[in-house]
């Protein structure tokens, strides 16, 4: 098989969460362990940092990888899902996994895969670990796919664990309460491995402290360690000041991941970086500052308050659940964006809390309902119908790019156009 045939095989022949949803989720680690055993346990051949959370884990993973990369470490990065190319999931120093390795890996593991019958995610996790071992990375930043305790990535013993936050998402798999969801995410906490909690809620703090105590794992709460103030926003950068609460030392940062919500991830990354320095990683302040100002360039992250056009301002954001959409709304309020009008191009998948998301959107905006071209996508017509109950009205488009063009035609130079609601919808935007 060539690369394209190999990718099609992975998408079509293996159970894939983005395609079929919960049916692809395996509620144990058996398959991943068996795959990695057949590969001589590559997950033990490099240092790793494990990152879970409802929102922000992708941005945090990329920021931390950028910091390590800028500090001179050969850095692996495993994230999901991808926006445009499968190779985005597995990178070393910002460069995607080679097509040759993907083809070779799938052919090499075909007999093993046929006997184990792994999901798409299980096989790609094993592929990432095998690639990082072959590349002899100094450290790899590993983002969980879903949850933590039973996530395929949870066979590593990292030098540091990070949990960004807890919100309502994937409740059909992780549980219907914040405590239950936190319990699943806390499953990445390991014996004697320090853990950073980016953001906690009254319902979740004890879940983390109890699990950390059970594992004798030192625990740090980033929101207690750092405070962010003096935000200044441009279309490409977010400038802010950060104060360490213990010693009142203040530093200024510029982030090219410029969504307001990135300030929470910044505190998480600063806390994690301090712990990595204590563990012997040599990271200078200059390297830290430079990495955070150039994360997109260093790691190739897109889709987080991503400005792709000006006049009108067109922004892509992969916010797709209640908390994520609330952060987008906060961005509009906090930045006092005085757009003449706001246009939302929105599409969602069927297994999200669609009504809760719709209830957060402003009634005075213009709407364009679209759908990604995956089986899990909610049909644009159905989303349009649901939106009517919230006094949100607009036309339907089968293709998101047609919707973007329609919004541009309807917008003035001072309008704002936001594409959001689904990672997969954002991934189909041409830019």
C-alpha cells in the first residue's frame, strides 16, 4: 500500500471515534498493551509528559512541546484529533511523522493487528510510541484522547502529569457528574509522579487531592500559583502579565495562541515548566518566552482563536462543548470586540450537548449552519431546526467553505466571522 491507501485503511477498517463515536472506545488497556508488547514496549524508551483535561489539553500540549523544543530537546508530540492531515497527530520537533514510517508500521503490524483487532486510536498510539522510540526523542508530550484512566495513552509512566480542567463532555462514556469525569481524568496520576492541575472546581479539587495522596504524588494547582492580568489583544498576539503568588514576581508574556482562554493554559505551562526544571530539564527564561510567542510556528498548531482573514475578521476555533463555547463568548466580551456584526458558522456532532451550546450563543448574531463530512456530524438542517428554539436563525450549507464565502459576502470590513462547534468542521475550512 502507498501512504494514501494506508491512511484509508486506518480510517475505514479500524473502529474510529471521530467516525462512529462511543462504539470505537475500548474500556480497557488490553489492546494497547498487547500492541506495545509486540513492539518491544517502545513507551518505556523515552521520557514523557502526560496531559489530560476536558478543554485546553491540546493547546497546553503544544505550548509545552514548544518550550522543550526551543530549549534544545528533541521533542515528540502526540495529539488528537488532527485538522487536515493524519501526520499532525505524531510530530518530532514540529515535523510530522514520515509517510514512509506510517506505511511501514501498518504493514509491519498487520498480522499483530489482525489478531488483536485494535481501534484506530489504539493503533495510532502504538505507532506514536514506536516512532518516538525509533527517533530517540529526549522527551515526548502525550495528550490523552478521551478521559484518562482507560485512555490508550495511559500505559506510560511519565515524569510529569498534567490535568488542564474538568467540564461536561463525553458524559456517555466518562460519567454525568463533574466528580465522575474528574475521577476518569485523575486516572493518569501515577505513583510518586508530580501532577499539575490547571484549573479546578469546588466539585473536583478533592477528587484530585485524594487520588494524588493515594499515589503519593506531589500535586500543584496552577491557578493558585499564578495570576494573569493586564491583557492586551491583537489579531495575532496576546500580551499579558503573570504574577507568581508566592513571591509576587511579575513577568510579561506574548502568546501567539491568542485566545483569552490561553491565559489559563499559560499558568499550567509555567507551573509544569518549573517542575521540569526541578527535574533537571534546562530551560532558560529566554527560551520559555520565545517558545510561547512562537508555538504555532514551532509545533504547527491551528484552530485555536485562529485568525485566517482580516477585514472582515475570520476566526477559526475548535470550541465544541459547553465550556469551550463559553470561552469563545468570554473572548468577545472581555476584548470588547466592536464588530459591526458577528457571524457564526457552526456545525456540531450528534453526541454533544447541542442545546447547551446553542443556549450560549447570542441571538443578535447572523448564523450559517453547516456540517462536517463525517458520519457523527449532525445534519445542518437538524442543527438549524434545534437552533430555532433559541431564536437563532440562518441558512444551511453542506460545505463549510461555502458558508464562509456566504458570510464574507454578507459581512462588512468591520464584521467578525467565527467558525466553531466542531473540530471536524474547522478542519474542513480551506486556508
